[in-house]
C-alpha cells in the first residue's frame, strides 16, 4: 500500500518545498520507491529545487486531463534511482485540478509500485492546498517559530481534520507531524523567537523534528540539489534525523540548544 | 401517463406540529435591530442555520404606524433566520405583514409554551465531566454549525455537546439548546457558541459565547483562561489590555452579574484543588 504524505503549512515561504525535496530524497536513499508531486499549479518550484527544470515535458495537469500518461510525466531524479518527480503545470491554473483526477493519479502511482507519495502543497487554504491534503494518510505540518506561521498552521490542521478524505469518510484520522523550520537557538535564548516547545504547545501535535536556520538552504536551491545531499551541513543532518524518526527510529533532537561560542570565536567572528 | 387513481393525490395535506423558535421583537426600526443583532451574535453570518421563527410583537416598546417589513425580514434572513409568521401584532400592521409573506397567527394556534431551557436558571454541572453525551468532531467552518439531532428530553433540555479534539483556528462549534464541553481546548481564531454554558478543559484561547439565546444564567468555565472574547447573553468583553493576572492561564469562570439593564461580566478564578 502506498502511503500518501502531504507537506503543508498554510503560511508561505516556511520551507515546504525544501522539506518535500529533502524528505522524499531521504526516503528514496533508504530504498523506498518515492514520488514527489508539486501541487502548486502555476507557481511551480519543486522542479527547480530538485534540479530537473530542464527535463519537464509533461506535468500533473497533463496527466489529470489525460493528455499524457504518468510514465511520460514522471521525471527520474538525477541523484537518486528510487525517486521520481511529478511537476506542476506552469501555464495552467489550479482550476484544472479535479478531485477525481488527483485520485486517479495517486491510484496509478500505487499501481506502479510506489511506497511513498509526497504531495508538496502550495501555501494558502484554497483549492491547490485542499487538493494536496485530500488524500493524505499522513501530514507534515511545517511551521516557523513565529506567531503568524503558527496561526496559519493551526488553521491548516483544522482543514486537514475536516476536508481530508479520511475525515469525511470517518476513517482513522490523518497522522499529523510538526516540523519546525528556520530555527535559531540563539534568538530563542535572547527571547526574540518562539521555542520549538512553545510551537508544539500551541499546535499540540507530535514533533517530528527541528531544522536550523542556515545559509546552506539557499545554496542548495541555487544548485538544484535537495538540502539533504549537502554533506556536513546541519540542515542535511537534521533532515536525515527527520526521515529516521518518520520511519519510527529514535533520534535525539539536535540543533536546539544554544551554545555560547568560546571567547576566541567571539573575538574573531563567531555568531 | 398518470394513473387515474392518483389524479387527486399529486399534493396531499396533512396535519403536522413543529417546534419552532419565537423571536420577541422589541424594536421595529431595522437599523437599531441590526446593531442589536450584531452585538449579540458577534457578526456571525448564518447563525440560525435556516431555522424557522415566529416573530412575536407583544413586547414592542413603542407603537409604530408602519413597519418596513422588507428591511426587517432581509436583516433576519442575513443571519439565516427564516421568519414564517407573526403574532401579537397590532391590527393595522397585519396587512403589511401578510403582504410581506408572513402568516398572521392567532393565539389559539399555539399549544402551551414549553419553557425553553433558556428561561430557567440552570445550575452548572460539577467540575468533573458531565454525563456522557453525543461526541462530535468540530464541523468545518464553511458548513453551518450543527448540534446533535437527538430529540430534546421532556424538560426541554438538549443533550450536552462534547468536542473531544482541539478546536483549530477558523473552526466554529454551536451547541444548540444546551451546554458545550471542550475536552481539548481551543486555539486562537476559533469560536464556540452555546445556548447554555461552556465548559472548557484545556486552553480557552478563541471566542466563547454562552447563553447565545439570552440565558443570562449561563456561565463559561475554563481550566486555562486566555480567550480573545467572552460573551454571555450578548454582553461581551475583549481583552485588548491583556487577561487579568488573577485569572490568566488558570481555572476561571465568567458569569453575568447585576440586574436587567446593568449586566456586567464578572471573571473570577476557580479554586478546585
């Protein structure tokens, strides 16, 4: 049975696409046949982050409309054999997405033998975002440690609990995970930023991980490489931890404690 | 080709009884009515969810020469209330009501009025969870808020509505005719409404409106007090200057004190250890 996971947040710019790219890569590296679908019709960027923008021939809307089949649209990732990307359309708009169409795509992916199907949701609570979460079995709710992001994540959780198929059909509810991104332990220490514990207390869903704020993320997207590939980066390590926890392995939380740099580092330019 | 025996049966008339709400209208000026409704219902569209109502004019403060029925009816319909008839209306106004499509009802048409739960003082249940009642997940805010469909018991009380999952921002729950219990608190930006009292186990962080149909004895209880707005029978309070220290984040109750025209909200901490 394929597991459908939606990466959503409500708020824009918090790290959904970065997370979708890294987690789908992480699962594929573990040997699972993984597909990642961009639901941001008209504003696609998953293909850029994954570095396959020049190989896009057909997209999700083409498949939904029957203009192409899945095999023609799926793009094999250049880093990872088990990973396939289904990009969004750039020229159409989200009205082209239909529930029956999306359901069929997901069923077809399951028949192709995929273990995990990640749905990269657009920001907002409108059609694209609702389509991305409708068929989800699990949800990773991405939130920055910041009040408006938390409020929007709360809103999307409410929508997940009322508009997902699992909710409407009264089945076991969508399994929710909280991922706090762009975390800066120093700013938390200084009282400028919410701590991950505050965020968790407000949203009351289990925490799957904390991704530290890092310049590496920008570098990775410029290179067209998911951040999880960057060796020796805190972000990559944090995403690897998230994938491990997702697969029910225990990992202690890293990158959440602020360590004051030693005197020398402070004198010579430490942060 | 319709069967000959069915010819007369294309529409059939039978007696039926309908439990319906009465709205005691004390002001016929649409502008002032609009203000009053807005204050009571916090600007919630669809509040009544299409429910029919009788407009009773026995408590009218003045004796107008005419009523702008179009304005009044469209105002009520904006809150999704469906006025179907009038009673105790002065004779010179009845023709206007009829032309506006309302039935002019005679007092004899009404059976003895059941005291609605709202009219009776109701003692709040003790702090441990009240007797098991239908549990409902919060309904999506897009749909009209629903209450359990169970018939009210003989004393006119509806079963308590129990919500067992955290209420999220943007969600709204309405406990019609009874009390509301939240077992997992509510987030900022969510809204709970009850005709009776509200009992919140967990953080109370959104808007809480008790006694929504005018029950001044309704109360709001919470184990962790921190709302954006509380209201009892339309008397409301926001917390721009923050929640008072004595109750912030602690067990607290909100009740209405004072008499008819001088109600105030009193918020006191709860000691229950």
